[in-house]
């Protein structure tokens, strides 16, 4: 709350004030209010307005656009993390997901085992032929070394063995290539199916918290977009105070400071809270800071968005010398019973009283300045 003060030039003669007050009060002062400073407790506080919020309260948005197809909850229902709240019409994403499931089934590793078995049989046949041709080649070579048989027979056996060996190795390579291809297609199809399911799930709005549905902001059949809030959710029984503090006062606010709260819904009653969080950035539109507080003495029943007014107690003096603020001039001057203007040093202040640190004592008789 911005406080208004008046400043006087340093060279302004104090005696000049005496002349002013002589003019104000005139010659007859029999009806002038007189007091002496008293010693009592005084508190200084900062005013703040605000609202009640449920802890973890948030507006729920969907990532999809379209008409609302179904609403699964009602206002006041308790929900858990992941509870579906409503669904947006999503025939296109449903078809995309079904297509991805078909592709996944076609590309599945188990579904392609027959192709792998076929190649495995080819490998086995080529392996047997290679082993047989190798045995014949070894025998023919032994005869050739003994100059038995023709050169053509020896070369033919050797060529047969080399060809069967190449066929066997080629079958092994084809088998490994096919296996890698099937695994890649299967993994790719699984990823595409997972993406389709995520995109389809974007059309189902789910709760992010364990709490309560406080409001449903749209009805079945209404068109929605990602920019439109659809529901308000928050904790069931845990509430906080969201306060707006003027930029002129924010430097006085500290964590743990007590807060006195009044509410229109509980007229004539006051409640207690404590500062729990100070947001470090100013709202440039309102020139204020957001401060959160938690109840230490709460009303019996609370609802989100109830309005409130609060005083954040920033300082307390137990035995202070105080005077009513109406007896202060420009927060630095008072007038005694002789109509002399006295300069005082002021400490903390509230709406009614000001603490006097120096300049007068409890025996000083003061008169109230006329407006």
C-alpha cells in the first residue's frame, strides 16, 4: 500500500511553523484536543488483497481441437493422477492408431519367423552340400597327388566345393540381413504405434493431480482448442492465500511473517496465516507482487476464489511511546500545549498510531493540529 508523505526543505525555519500554527489555532485554545504520549504495543503492517486458492489448483487444457465427445466426471468429483476427465472427438487419430497396430502386427518379429526358417533351411542345405563337396574334393586331391584320375576331375571337384562354400556363406549373410531388416521394421512399427497412441491420448484430458474437480468450463458437444481452459482442479482440503502486494511494500515482506485475514464470507471474523512464498517478479500491469500464505487458523469451510483482505504484520514494538497519527504533521512534526512546533523522529506506524523515537516523552502535552 503506497503511503503518502510530505517533505519540507531542509532550510525551512522551524520558527516559521510557529507562526503558521498561531494562525491556525488563533488566540483561544480552550477547546483544543490535548494528549500526552502513551506507552503501548504497536504493530506495523502491509495491506494486501487476494483470493483463496486450492493447493495445486490449475486450469486444465487439452492439446487437441474439436468437439467434446464425452465428459467422464462431474463437478465436485474426487480424481487421481491420470483419471480421464473428458474426451475430444478424434476419429482421425483413432484410424491412425489402428493403422499403426496393423503395421506393427505385420512387422512383428514373431510374425516373420517363417521367412527366417526358410532361409535357415537354405543355410542347412548349403552347409550339407558344402561339407559333401569338401569331402569329395579332399578325396580327389589325395588321388591327384598319387597321379590317379584326370586333371579335369580334380578341377571339377575343387570348383564344386568352392561354389557350395560361397552359396553357404551367401545364405548366412542373407539370413543376418533379413533378421536385421525384420527387427528394424518391428521396432519402427512399435515406435509409430506408440506415437499414435500418444497423439490419440492427447484427445483425452486427464487429471495431473490427486484432488477434486472444482469446475467444468465446457459442455458436451462444444468446440474446444488448446487455448481454451476446460476444467479447474485442485487439492480437496488444502488451501492457500494468494495475495497481491504493492511494489512499494514488497521490500518489507519476509517469509514467516504473520498475516491477519478478513473475508466477506465470514464477516466480523478474523483468521491467521503466515507468509509461505514470495514470487520474485513484479506484474507490470498491476505493479504488484504475488505472495502466498498458509492458514494457521483457518475458517471451517473454504472454497477456491473466495476474496479476502489481509494485513501482513511486518514489525511489532511491545512497549513503544506512541501518539495518534492525527497529531503528526508530515510524519516529523508535533505541536505542544504552548503551540511550539517540535521535530520528532518517528519509528513504525500503522493506520492509527505512530511510534516516537526521539523529540518528546510521555510528559509532553500535545495539541491536535487543525485541518
